[in-house]
């Protein structure tokens, strides 16, 4: 019997694929030869038969890491699954090649960033080839290719011509380390650059902006489409919604007067996102930087002293200065039908926690419904009772509120008069309207957090902005026949190791002629944010050779939107929001009929009303963490050569002999926990590595990379390989096609026939039934896992379970074992393609590739399950892992996939039909209130998880 050598199998089948399909790098898939015609899709193929699967393309840093390997494995598995189902699948690959790291590397090394980038691409492409991926390399491009960024420039000009781009002076975020401008989204909450970590400074520069704000309504509205059927993760939708930041608020004006007539009356305007809480306002606070405060300080020495003392204190310090002679009047005072005693004059404070640069520099203090107002009030008026306007109780009662801020929405309390017990959010507009009518001291306001997208970058390695500046004609677009505007060679800049933007000093490139008056003019020396490239690259994969347009209407109709998009949640805001904007803008201008908006109240004919979305479904995979060793003396991260692994379960520090602290952390050089995927693949094989990646954690969760655990995967593959060889040797007619087997006919023998079987035949039938029932259930569960994507780990475990049954049921007939094994191989093929090809080649009816059209189609249930099972099974019901009862339930219906949400609902309903379950699973153990349900083996065990009580 031949021993399994997984790395050798990888090499064998990659060579076969290359010989069959053309040179490496030119093939379309491991089963489809590529010619020039491969880029001309058959437009007669139904949209339902075509699948566009895309993973977020990599930045060519030079080395593939495990995060790359995880995302590309997931995408490749999904693509192979859909291909085996008979779909025409596009799985392209390219390179997000522009960006600051290449420019910094060029300065450090004294080489052109193009050279550094191309070398990295070549190295990473070699690494990607080792993972047995089925990428369509015929469509490969890098965003630094002039033929690609020609169309980035075309998109810029398309938006420019349609009023969606402008240049204006703006105060910008300047990174003093990278010497470039950053968008607001690229500055963290501490005011530091997302890349260099430098503290940003403010500068005023002429900048180019994309008017994404014109699309804010459709970007928000269409999130609801992406929520349907859980197409996008709720977490991502929430992050996008928050970044768009639509808030309904109000401006209120509080009249301010002096009790001793030493101060002229004023009106202080405040803005609030909780207009209904005006009923609970207990003070007014002004920023120290308020013009009103600065004016009063000229006549008030104590106030001047206070302002001097607090000018440098942190904004979270709750210092305050009461202006004792001032009182503020709540606008509600002017409503006649409210109890006036509730609206006595309010004290006025100067408080540093009120920001002078936010809105009006003044707030209404509502300590019952705002945490900072509460902290301030507790410091300055600790004995005063809070006034609650909103309560969690439907009747508006406040008995459950314990003198602390209630921050959520709810129901209005009795102090609101006729609004009492009404939902707080439902009353906002009416409250504002009534105050406005009575006193004109209120105005409704809708605000958005999102700002126009600043795309200018003062650096070299990016797409040049295709604008020429003429002293007579102003800014003029570069004519179409002069595109692309390519980057000039500036080798001396890199050789000298100079920082800054070399385009500014490339005089031969900068100096040009005006396309309108033909007089002397200058090129724009800014380049575009690299997010512009990634905002449209998915369109280009569908039509990569088109020289006239980013994508033709025919290819857009054939391929777009992307069916499944796979990538990290770290791109949930910037990349995905920009891609949605550019798709709506470009498609809405070029091909407005491609998607029509069905909303009657939406204006028509404008790009911002285009309701299409670029990605039908988004899959966000979790990060990969590496095993990390910490010295118990001081917590220093240890290198592997500082460790003693003679006892793997208790690794020790060599220098001290103490047991190291083992954790899993984000991989980094400083933690010495990185793993080279190519080394790992060379050791264990690509297919075992792929299966290990999938098996260790659900797709959406963090994967704690543990090399020790791959032994379970390699042992599983070895058992299958030995089983396949023994099955080949045992069968007399290995050429019998699996397509001729009919499970319904085979297992549909009459009762009389079964009763007349002798002991040996009865035992064989029982084993056959067990093998075939497991096979049919595995088809359902694996298909469900591959369709859902997130539970791909269960696909591997289901295949392992089928393997166990196949090997253990020795009494089963060779025919049933053969048919079940062929289906096992088919289901393994997306996960372990080279291994599956080898097993298929050993047992298969032909020498064709498993992935050849019509050869290894995806298995489907054959309708035999109803003939195979016990009608009822015992179900052990657990709550938080503890057994509560064992009840009898029906066998799982064949049309419900094991572990699916539908199955969870079904099994819960069946359990609760039992009187014992009804008696024991009540109160705290009411399984209908569980937060998670974990069914095992068709419902033989079901564990219901409840949150732990504190």
C-alpha cells in the first residue's frame, strides 16, 4: 500500500494542472484551459449559473502571511463548491499595489518603488501558487499598471464632469512622518496616523474631494437591502451606519437674563440629539471659549481667574464656575398647557467639558439622561433630585430609576404633561414643532457624521490626478486621448533617499500645455488615495482588457454585483463604504438602467439614487493569532529558541526552567509568534493546511493557530487514503460509474425480502443503511456549511464523521462503500483539491479531473433517507452543558440541514412536545430563551446556552 505524501501530491497535481491547462500564471482554473477567448464570457449563461467570488486583493508586501492564507482558502473553497455545482465561477486575483510602504521602502533602499513592488508581486504569486488555489490568473492586474490606473483616472474625470469632484482649501490632517495628508477616517481617536502612528498636525492646503456626501441617503437606505437574509454581518452594517452618522436633533434657544440687571439679555443656542429630554434640563453650561463667556470675563475677575486655571485641564475634569447673576429660561416655559412650576429659571455655568469647537459651544444640562452632565451635576449640586423625562417603564413611572442617569430611549414621564407614557422617540418632532410655534425657540435638524472624501495625497506612488492647471483657464481635465497620465521616472530622488513628493520637482513632467488654450500650464502634483483604486477594482476583473472603459455594460450585466466578497472586518468602514459609493456613482452615470430604484418617493435620474450594491454578500473572516510564550519573570515575549519543548504540554523557559505562560496573540515580529505559510505547506502539504485552517475555528471567529493540532487532520487524510486504496483492491469492477447507483432503488426492498435475508445479509444491510444514512446526512450538512460559509469548520467535522463510519462499518457491501466514498471525495474536493484528485484518480470511473465539467458534480440527496432511519431517536437535552432530561423525538427530516437555524427551531419544538421537557425546561431553563443552540448528530444531543448570572 502506497504511503501518503501530501507535499508530493501537491507537486504532482500542480504539474498535471499546469500541463493540462497551460503555463502556471496563465491558467484560468485547475480544470479549464485558458485562451484569449476565456476573457469573453458566454453572455447566454444565465445570471443564476454564474458566480463571481472575490477575496479582498492583497497589498504586495513581499510575504504571504497566515491571514492571507485564511481568506484565500475560504474564497477558493467557496468557488470550487459552486463550480462543482455546475456554476460558471469567476475567482480572480490581483494586487493592491500603490501605497506609502513602497515609497518608504524606495527611500530606504534607493530603488524605484515600481521595482520593489514588482519583485514583491512575483514572490507572493509564487507563494499563492503553493496553496492549490484555483485563481483565474488570466485576469491578473496590479493597480500600479498604467492600463489599470488609466481607468482610475477616467473614473476621476467621470465624477468630475458630473459634479462629484471639487478642489478647495481645507484644513487637513498632515502626517509629519510620512509627509502626506490623511483623511479623517485615517486618524485614530488619539489624533494619530493609522499607518505611521505619528501625532497629526493641522495644515491648510488645496485638496481634491469626492462628494460622497451626495450619496449619504442611498448609502444609509440601502444598508437595509444588505441586511436581508443576513447578506452582510450585522456588525459591519452597524459600523457603516454609525460612520454615516445620521442623527435627528434640535436647536433650542434658551433666553439668558440677569437677576440684577447688570447684564444685557441674550439668547444661548444649544444643539441636542435628544430633543425630548428638554423636559429634564436642570442647567445650562457654556464653553470657556464661548464669545459670551470671553465677553463677561472682561468684567468679572473671578471668571478670568477660573478661565486661566482651567485652560489646560483635560476635558473630562468636571470643574465649573457658576455665573450667579445669570438665569436661563427653558423654552418649554412658553407652552401654556404644561405645569409651569416644573420650569423654574435654570442656573448657568462655565464648564470646560463643554467643547467650544462643537456646535454652539453651549449645552442644556440633563443630568438624568447624560453621563457627563450627571458627573458635573453630582460635583456641583449633589443634593438636588434628578428630573427624569424618560423611563424604561411603559407607564412612564420612575420608581425603578435609582438617582443615576438613564441613557436609553423609553417612555416619557409625568413631567412631560400630555406626552406622559408615550414612546420617547415618537414625540420628538411634535415637541420641537410646538416649541417653535409657541416661541420660535426651536428648530428641527438632521445631521450627518460623514464628510466628503479627501482623496489628495502629497506623494509619488499613487495614481496621478488627471488635471492640468492653467493660469488663464484654471483647472482643466486631461483629454481622454492623453490618458493615462503616467508617473515619471525620478531615480535620483530614490537614490538620494529624499523624503517628500518628488512630483513637485519633476519639472519636465509638471510643465505641460493647457488642453484648452495651449498655453503653458502645470500638471497637478497630487496623487490619489489608494482607497480609490480598491473602490472599483472588482469591476475591472470582469473586463480586464477593455481599453475604452473601466467596464462595459455587457460585462457589468454578466458579472456584477460580486456574489460573495471575502475579507477582514478591519475594512468594514473605509474600503467598503468607498466601494459602495463609487459603484453607485459610476454605474449610476454609465449604466443607470442596470438597477432601478423601486422607491416611489426617491427622485429619479440622478447617480445618487442608483440603488445597486457592489457586493451581494459579505463574509468577514476572523484574525489568525499565533501561540505566544511569556516569561513568568517579567512577562517578556520569548523566542522559540529560548524555550524547552521536551514536554509540549508544559513548555519551559530554558534560562530559568520555569513553565512559560502560553497565550494566543495577534501575530507580530515583536511577539515572535509569526508563522511562515510556505514553510508550513512544505512540511504538511497545502491540502492539510487548508483543512486545518477551516477546521480550527468558524470563519468569523479568531483562529488560534496551533501547529500541534494539525496531526488530527493529517491522520484523517491518511485514513481516507488507506481506505481508498483498500477499496480499489477489493472491488472487482472499479470502473462502475457512481452515477448509475440509485439509493432509493437499492434500499427500497420490500419487507418480505428483508425478512428472508440470512444473518450475514441482514448484517450487511444494517451496515449499508448506516453508511448510506450517514452519507446522505453528510451531503446535507456539508452543503449547508458551504452555502452558509461561516460554519465551514462543521463541514470538515462532518466529513470526518462520515470517514469514521465508512471505515468502522466493515460489514457494509463494497458497492455502498464505494458509492459513499466517491461522494466523500467529491465533498472533500473544495477543501483538499489535490488529495481529492488523487483519490478520484484511484477510484474514479475515468482519468478526467474531478473538476472537469460534468465529471465530479456536487452530490445531492437521493431521496433514500426516508427508507434508512429509525423513526425516532433519544435526545439528551443539556442546559449550559448539564443534562436536564432525555426525551424521544422524531428522526431529523431529510430536507432540514443538520445544525441549521431551521433545524434548531425544529428540534426545540419537538423537545417541548414531551411532557417531561415541559416540566423540567421552564423558568431559568426555558430553552426557547437560550442565546445559542448546539445540536449534535441529528439531535441526539442538544445543548442550550444561557448567559451566566452574575
